C-alpha cells in the first residue's frame, strides 16, 4: 500500500504549489523548464503575457528554433556554453515571434540544472524587453545624430559629465591641436591652454560646475603650428526632468581674427586720441604764435614807420643843414634796410591775418588782364632795372572774374616780383591769360633759376625759402607764396607751379570765371 501523506501535510503541499503556480501565472516573466535538447517541458501561464501563447501551445517547442535569424548565432553559442555543466547560467537577448506576428525582444536567463535530482531540467526565465530595446535604439540613434552634428560643426565641441570631467571632444580639436583623436583627453585642455589663461579658466570652470551657471570664457588655445589663437568657449548644463545636471555641452569658437581687429581698433582709437590731443595743443600753440606775431608786428611796424618817415625827410632835404653825399649814401642804405624790415613785418602781419581767418574778401567783377597789366606797369622800373622784359604769350583780351582786387593784386605782385627776382638779367617774363569753360587760368612764366622737384612740394608752405644761386642776393621771408595760396583758395581757386632747375618756372592761378565766390573769413 502506498504511503499516504497525512492530510494536513498534503494540504500544505497543495497550497504551496498553488501559490507558486499563481505567482508564475501573474509574473510578467515566463518561467519555463527545458529538457537537454531544449524542448519546453513546462511553461508558466505567464508565457501568455510574454508571447501571447497558452502554455499548452508552447510545450514541446524549442526557443532556439524561433529566434530571429540575426540573433540565432549568438543564442546558439551561449546555449552550447550552457550545456557544458551543471550550474552554468547564460543571459541572452534575442528576438522571437509573438503570437500576434510581431518580433519581440526577450531577455532570457537560463540556468543548467540538468544534474539536479529534483529539477532535472534547464530553468529559463524569459522577459519581454521590447520597450527597453526601443528606448535604447532611440537613444543610440539620437546620440549618433548628436555626434554627427558635433562632428560636422566648424566649432570645437566637448561634453563633460555632471562633475565637469570632459568625456568627449569632436574631431575639430584634433584638427586644430594636431593631437590625434584618441589621444585627446581632459588634460589636453591644460596642455593647450595658454599658461596665462590657465588658472582663471580652471577657477571659472569649477565655479560653473558648482553653481550650474553657464560657463563663458575667452582664452587662448595652442594650434598645431605652436601659435596661440583666441577662442570663446561657452558651456551649458543639460538637466534631467528633475532639474539635476546630467552633463555639460561646450563649444569653443575661434575669435582670434575678431580679437586682433578689436585690438587694432583699440590701438587706432588710442593713437587717434593722442593725435587729437597733439593737434589741439598744436592749434593752441599756433594760435598763440599767430597772436604773438600779429602783436609783435604791430609793435614793430609803428617805430619802423617812424624811422622811414624821418629818413625820407632827411633824404628829401627837410633838415635845416645840407646832407653831405657820404652821409646821404649811408642814409639811403639805412632807408633800404628799413624798407626791407617793413616788408618783413608786413608779410608777417598778412600771414597772421590769413591764419587767424580774419581776411574778408571784398569781391567785385574785374578784368584780370587789366589787373595784370597794372601790376606789370607798377613793377616796370624794377624789371627794366634788371634788364628784363615782360611779354604776352597770346594777345590778351579779357578775363572777367569776381575777385578781391586789392588782395589779388598783392598775389600777382608777389609772383611777378619773384619771377623777376629769381631770374638773371636780360630774361623775359611771359604772361598768359586763358579762359576755359568755367575757369580763368593766369600763367606767369620766367626763365630764372628754377626750383627743384622736391622743393616745389614745399613751396607754398610757410617760411619756405629755397636755396638757389640768387637767394643770397635777393631778400625774402618765404611767406609770400604761402599767403598767396591762402588768398587764392579763399577765391575757390588753385595755385600751382611747374619748374625746372636752371630753366625757369611757371606759376599758374586758376580762378572760377565770373562767379560770385562765397568764401568769407570770419572777422
Ligand atoms: P620770398 O620770395 O619772400 O622768399 P615766397 O614765398 O614768395 O617768399 O617764395 C618762397 C621761395 O620760393 C623763395 O625764397 C624762392 O626760393 C622760391 N621762389 C619763388 N618764386 C620763384 C621763382 N619764380 N623762381 C625760383 N624760385 C622761386
């Protein structure tokens, strides 16, 4: 008679088995027992949850036969390992067909208990991990997309973990630094950072890591050629749904060209400020000088004029006693010297006035040819005294212009006087007046000592006296042409010179034809 269990014990066993059955049935994992050949000999009800089949439908099947062809080789490899000995456990992820016809991912953990006298089977736990796999795939795709983006951007990109440890550099770093991709490590930053930027950089970075504030920093990185270039680096934290920082994404942009341009600009600004200040000082000095010249000239003029008057009176016989010839010639020399002195004072005064903007044109319609003829007539004795003559290149007709006759006369006097002064005896001064559509061009040509090319450039500047064979004999201040240029420009005209040493010079004045000029200097 078979031994029977006491009823109580029997009930307890039944209860316990029932509990496990229910537990497996409710489980989200399928628990299965397989024989040595891999056939399912037992399946928990929960296989329905995992693959949609009833346990009876899977009995006798081999999981191996239903794996996705792509996953089969690995599954088989693992399975062979599993069979080697008691206690071996394998973990495989593979795809298998669900009852509804779709592929689902399973995570199988199978343990070899073939030698276990109680179990005597392979014990498998199968879990549907399709959702997790999908998430993993989506994540991998998104990471690949991000990596592609990072690698195709011109900027240097890096990522760091929440603690600030850099864990990715895009290939642009290698390209820039010349350090091969695999060799770029977090310490690389230290190696390529300019020593002067290092300390502050680390401080700012640590501060951002500690506070979560974006990192923004300008620093120099060493390029493959050894030269440092300025970069602007920005890094922002990426946070999870709860707001915790999970990583940092940073980019470094080469701003060296901009920096250099900024520095050039700053340098220029500084130079400009210095120049402006120097100019202001110069203008002030110039003004003070002009005022001094003007004042001094006035002071000098009055006594010099007095001397001239008295010397003239003596020469004209106003003294009560006759002047012996010897004394007369001395007085004549004194008179000439005084004349020269007055000329210098007058030149200085004229320049002081023009520089101070005190010249006001009193314009009137006037015939330039007439004015020229007047000037020539007045200088006739001096010119003839030098055995020179004046000729006209063409028969002069008329050239009407709006001019300040008094000032223009002085300009012409100066040029004609120079033409005569700086020409040897017997030479000719040739005048010409020619009208173009809008201008009247007056030219005064001499056959004198001429002026070198370099000297021509400075001719119209203040105090420009040029060394020539006659300059020691003839007096002058080097102010006449400067003053003439200012006056011509007030008339909206131009003055120019063409000259050749030893052959002579031609001065030309170009004045707008009979058009009211508006140039008015302030009083
Ligand atoms: P000044 O004749 O009083 O020295 P100007 O300003 O009129 O001053 O002339 C400046 C200088 O230009 C003169 O010293 C002279 O050396 C040169 N110059 C002017 N006109 C002539 C000329 N026609 N031929 C040669 N040199 C000239």
